[in-house]
């Protein structure tokens, strides 16, 4: 606190920027700090505040990477966050991560839970579960209980089971069987889950080697690209 007072400038604005950063963790990137800024804040203002914090010795800067100089400083700034600020910033950070690190679903789950957005948390939990299954990290019996509770509460259990079962069938070479089962799965509303379903259906169709299946897959992917639901 004394170090803040010893510097000239708008201390509250610097502290506000550092509060957002403290929610990210001991280190963060400029893109994350900019993403968390209010709409009426300029990127130049954010950089200036971070430079002031560096000059005060509170953070260190290495290119686009910023880090708090000491865990004590991080703890202090985190303690300055009110409950409402934690909730608001958690939801905002979760949405920033969807843009900056879209595959970091596990972190998104924790942030959406902290912001009280259980439906968003459940959707990210389902995406994490499918992601881990695709990478052969999870089997149905391995699902962490906190994720399962979220998924159950939002009615995504059967969808996740169908996806995990399909990946198991694909691993055994039963692409046609998996596709038949997947065709009965209703299309989810969440774009990310819908894209996961499109992806695994596409894997199954491409296995047939038929030209018409390849053409169908291409049409599906173009439709998703037109909706801007995927990155490059």
C-alpha cells in the first residue's frame, strides 16, 4: 500500500487493472489484460498502467508476458477483489479465454462456476470431457465428480455418453456402428458441442471412402465456417 502511495498517477486505475490480472494468476499476457479491460478503456491506457506498475516494482515485463514480482504482491491484489468483482471478472475472463485459448475448457469451467453461470460451466465441462476422451485421457468411469454434477444438472449427460461411446467404437474400428448411433443424437444448441458432434460424425463418414460422404463432410464444414463458429 505504501508503495502505491509513493507513486504519482491514478493509483486506483492501476490497481483496477492489476485486479483483473490477479484473477488470471501469477503471470498473464497483454492480450488477456486488454480483453478484460472495460469497453471504454483504450489499450494504450492499459499498457501505461502496467508500465507504471512495473516502474513501482509490482510487476515484471518480458515482451507480451507480465508477471507479479512476488507472490505477496499477488496475494495483496487478490485480497482487494470484492465478491462481486470476482464474479464479474471471472465470467469476463472465461469469455476472453474462449477467444484467446479456446481449448482450455477446464479453466473455463472453474471461471464460469466462480461467476455463477452454471449453464456455461456445464457446456465447457462437456467440451472438456469430450476433448479428454478424444485424447484418450478419460473413460466414462474416470469423469471427475465436479464435472459430472454440472453436466447432469444441465441435461448434457446422455449427449456426453453418446460421444464417449462413439469414440470407443471408433477406436475398435466400428465407424459405421458409431455413425448409426450418432445420427440419433439430437443436435445441441451450443456451437462448440455441435461442432464436436459434426467432427466425430465426419470422422465416421470419411472412413467409408465414398465420394458422396466426402462431399457431405465438406458441406458440413463449410456451413460451420460460414457461421464463424471455428477458428482457422
